[in-house]
């Protein structure tokens, strides 16, 4: 049995993940209103959000390399501080340049935070790593779900300029966490990834990790495309900011619930069936959404929330499987699964925004959800075929 002292660092890290991801989820529901304020198109606004995801995600493996070698807590503290301050001040921008600066710096803060927080979370996880990783990821997902509803509420009732005051929570938590998350002292932990080229060669040439990265990218593609594009669809049919924020909140909240229960479901039916369900189910759900959203908005809302639940179920399993392949590179692999996949998808989204503006949002989302559904058999047969052979 763990005592409270042993659990305490994990508790502080879990809540820090929750708070950090509140900020990373704040811009999506209010970006249509920021775009209207600055008189920019949906395609350009999508590029700005894509830049945010690129900066918050694509560099995570590199920051993870340094986190594994340095072991100091600096990335956790400065990451959360930058995210909370710059993301909160972004909606106050009156021109596109300061908006971009705030988005880039705030997103880089999230990129600093995640790999080291993931690595520390594993070190303090105790015996049941999958369960505790599910809690850590689930709280991050829940934080990401609260971000939209908080920023949308403030925007609708207080105005975009008032979003800046939300930075106080993150700043206060950084100051508290400095005293309660202990330093790690190890003779060997910081040496495992000391060769930069060898580290990334080991990871990028590992077939199983590459498959898991593809799975993470496909799941992220569904999550990111819906969270970026649907707010523009809803604004075009008259939804208020709070309604849009509530929809994104419910989607991500359901994904967090999926992450929490994934361990129990995996124990009963196996990881392979969880992956299949998570990858295939989003296509019929998106088809249902396409038929319902105009005439039956409440039913379409329920379908969208269920899509979040299905998407979230595979997240902790993907992370734990990946980190178990090369456990000496926990932070870096966490950066790949939790970050690099988002960054690659963000590059794709910068083009998807223009396609959606030309061809329509719903048709584009139908094609996007078709991709993981069709490819699931080929990808998972290779992943679990390797495990059987091993």
C-alpha cells in the first residue's frame, strides 16, 4: 500500500496536467469569434490553430530528450507558466501578429511541460503504471475539456479581453508545485538518452513504436479536426460561444472518461479489441452526426459526445504500450505519442482548413473518420501480429 507521501507528487503532477490542458483547450471554441474580431477567414484561423498544435506538439520529443537527461523540474514549471500566461492573453490581441506571438509562446510552454510531466508521472506511478497513466492522461483530457467551456463562458458574458485573467490559476499552481514536486536524483536515469542521434535512431527505427505512432496520429486526426472545424460550423448556424464551448467540453470530458475506464475494459476484452472499437466507431458516429446536426441538434450533440468517449479509450493503452517498448526513453516516447502525433496532424490541418472552406466541413470530417476505420485492420494486425510472434 502506498502512503500519502508517496502519492503526493503524482497528485500534484496530475492536477498540473489538468490545469495546463485547460489552457490548451481554450482557443478552439472562441477562434471563430477572434477571427471575426480580426476579420480573418476560417482557413487562416485554422492555420493559426495548426501553428498552435505544431508548437505545442511537434517539438515534444526534443524537449523530452533534454528532460530525460536533465531530470530537473524546470520544464514542468516554465512550461505551465508560459502556457497559462500567453494563451490567456492571446484573445486580447487586436492584430494578427501579437495573436501569433502569444499562440506560439503559449503553445511552446505546453510542449515543454508534457514530456517531463509524463516522465515524472511514470517515475512516481507505483506498481500499476497503466492505471496511473490512465488517470494522468484522463485528467489532462478533462482539463482540455474544461478549457473550451471556461473560455467560451468568459467570452460570451465578459468579452474576449477578459480571458487574460484566467492566467492567475496557472501562475498560482506553478508557485505551489515548486514546493511539492520533489527533485529526482539518479546516477543512471539521466544517462540513458545522452546520445541524441542514437536515441532518436532507436525510437524511429523501432517498428512497433512506429505503428503506435500511426495509431496516435489517426486518433489525433479525428479529435483535432472536429475540435477545430466544428466550432466554425456551429457559429455559421447561429450557436453562441458558450454553446460551442459546452459541446467541446462534453466531447473532451467523455474522452477523459474513456481514458479512465480503458484499463478495466482492456483487462476484460484485451487491448486489440479496444483499439478496433476506438478506431472504427467514429465513422458511423460521424455519419449519424451528418444526418442529425441540422434538424436534430440535441441528438447530434449526443453523437458527438459519444465520439469523444470512443476516441479516448485507446489513449492510455497506446501510451503505456509505447513506453514499455523502450522504457529508458519514457519522456521522449511520451513526447512522440502525446506530442509529435499532434504536430504532424497539425501540419495536415493547415491544408484541411482550406479544403473544408471550399468543399464543406461535414464532408471533410466524413473522409477524415473514414481513414482510421478503413486502415484499422491493416495496422492492428501488424501491431498484434508482432506481439504474438515475439
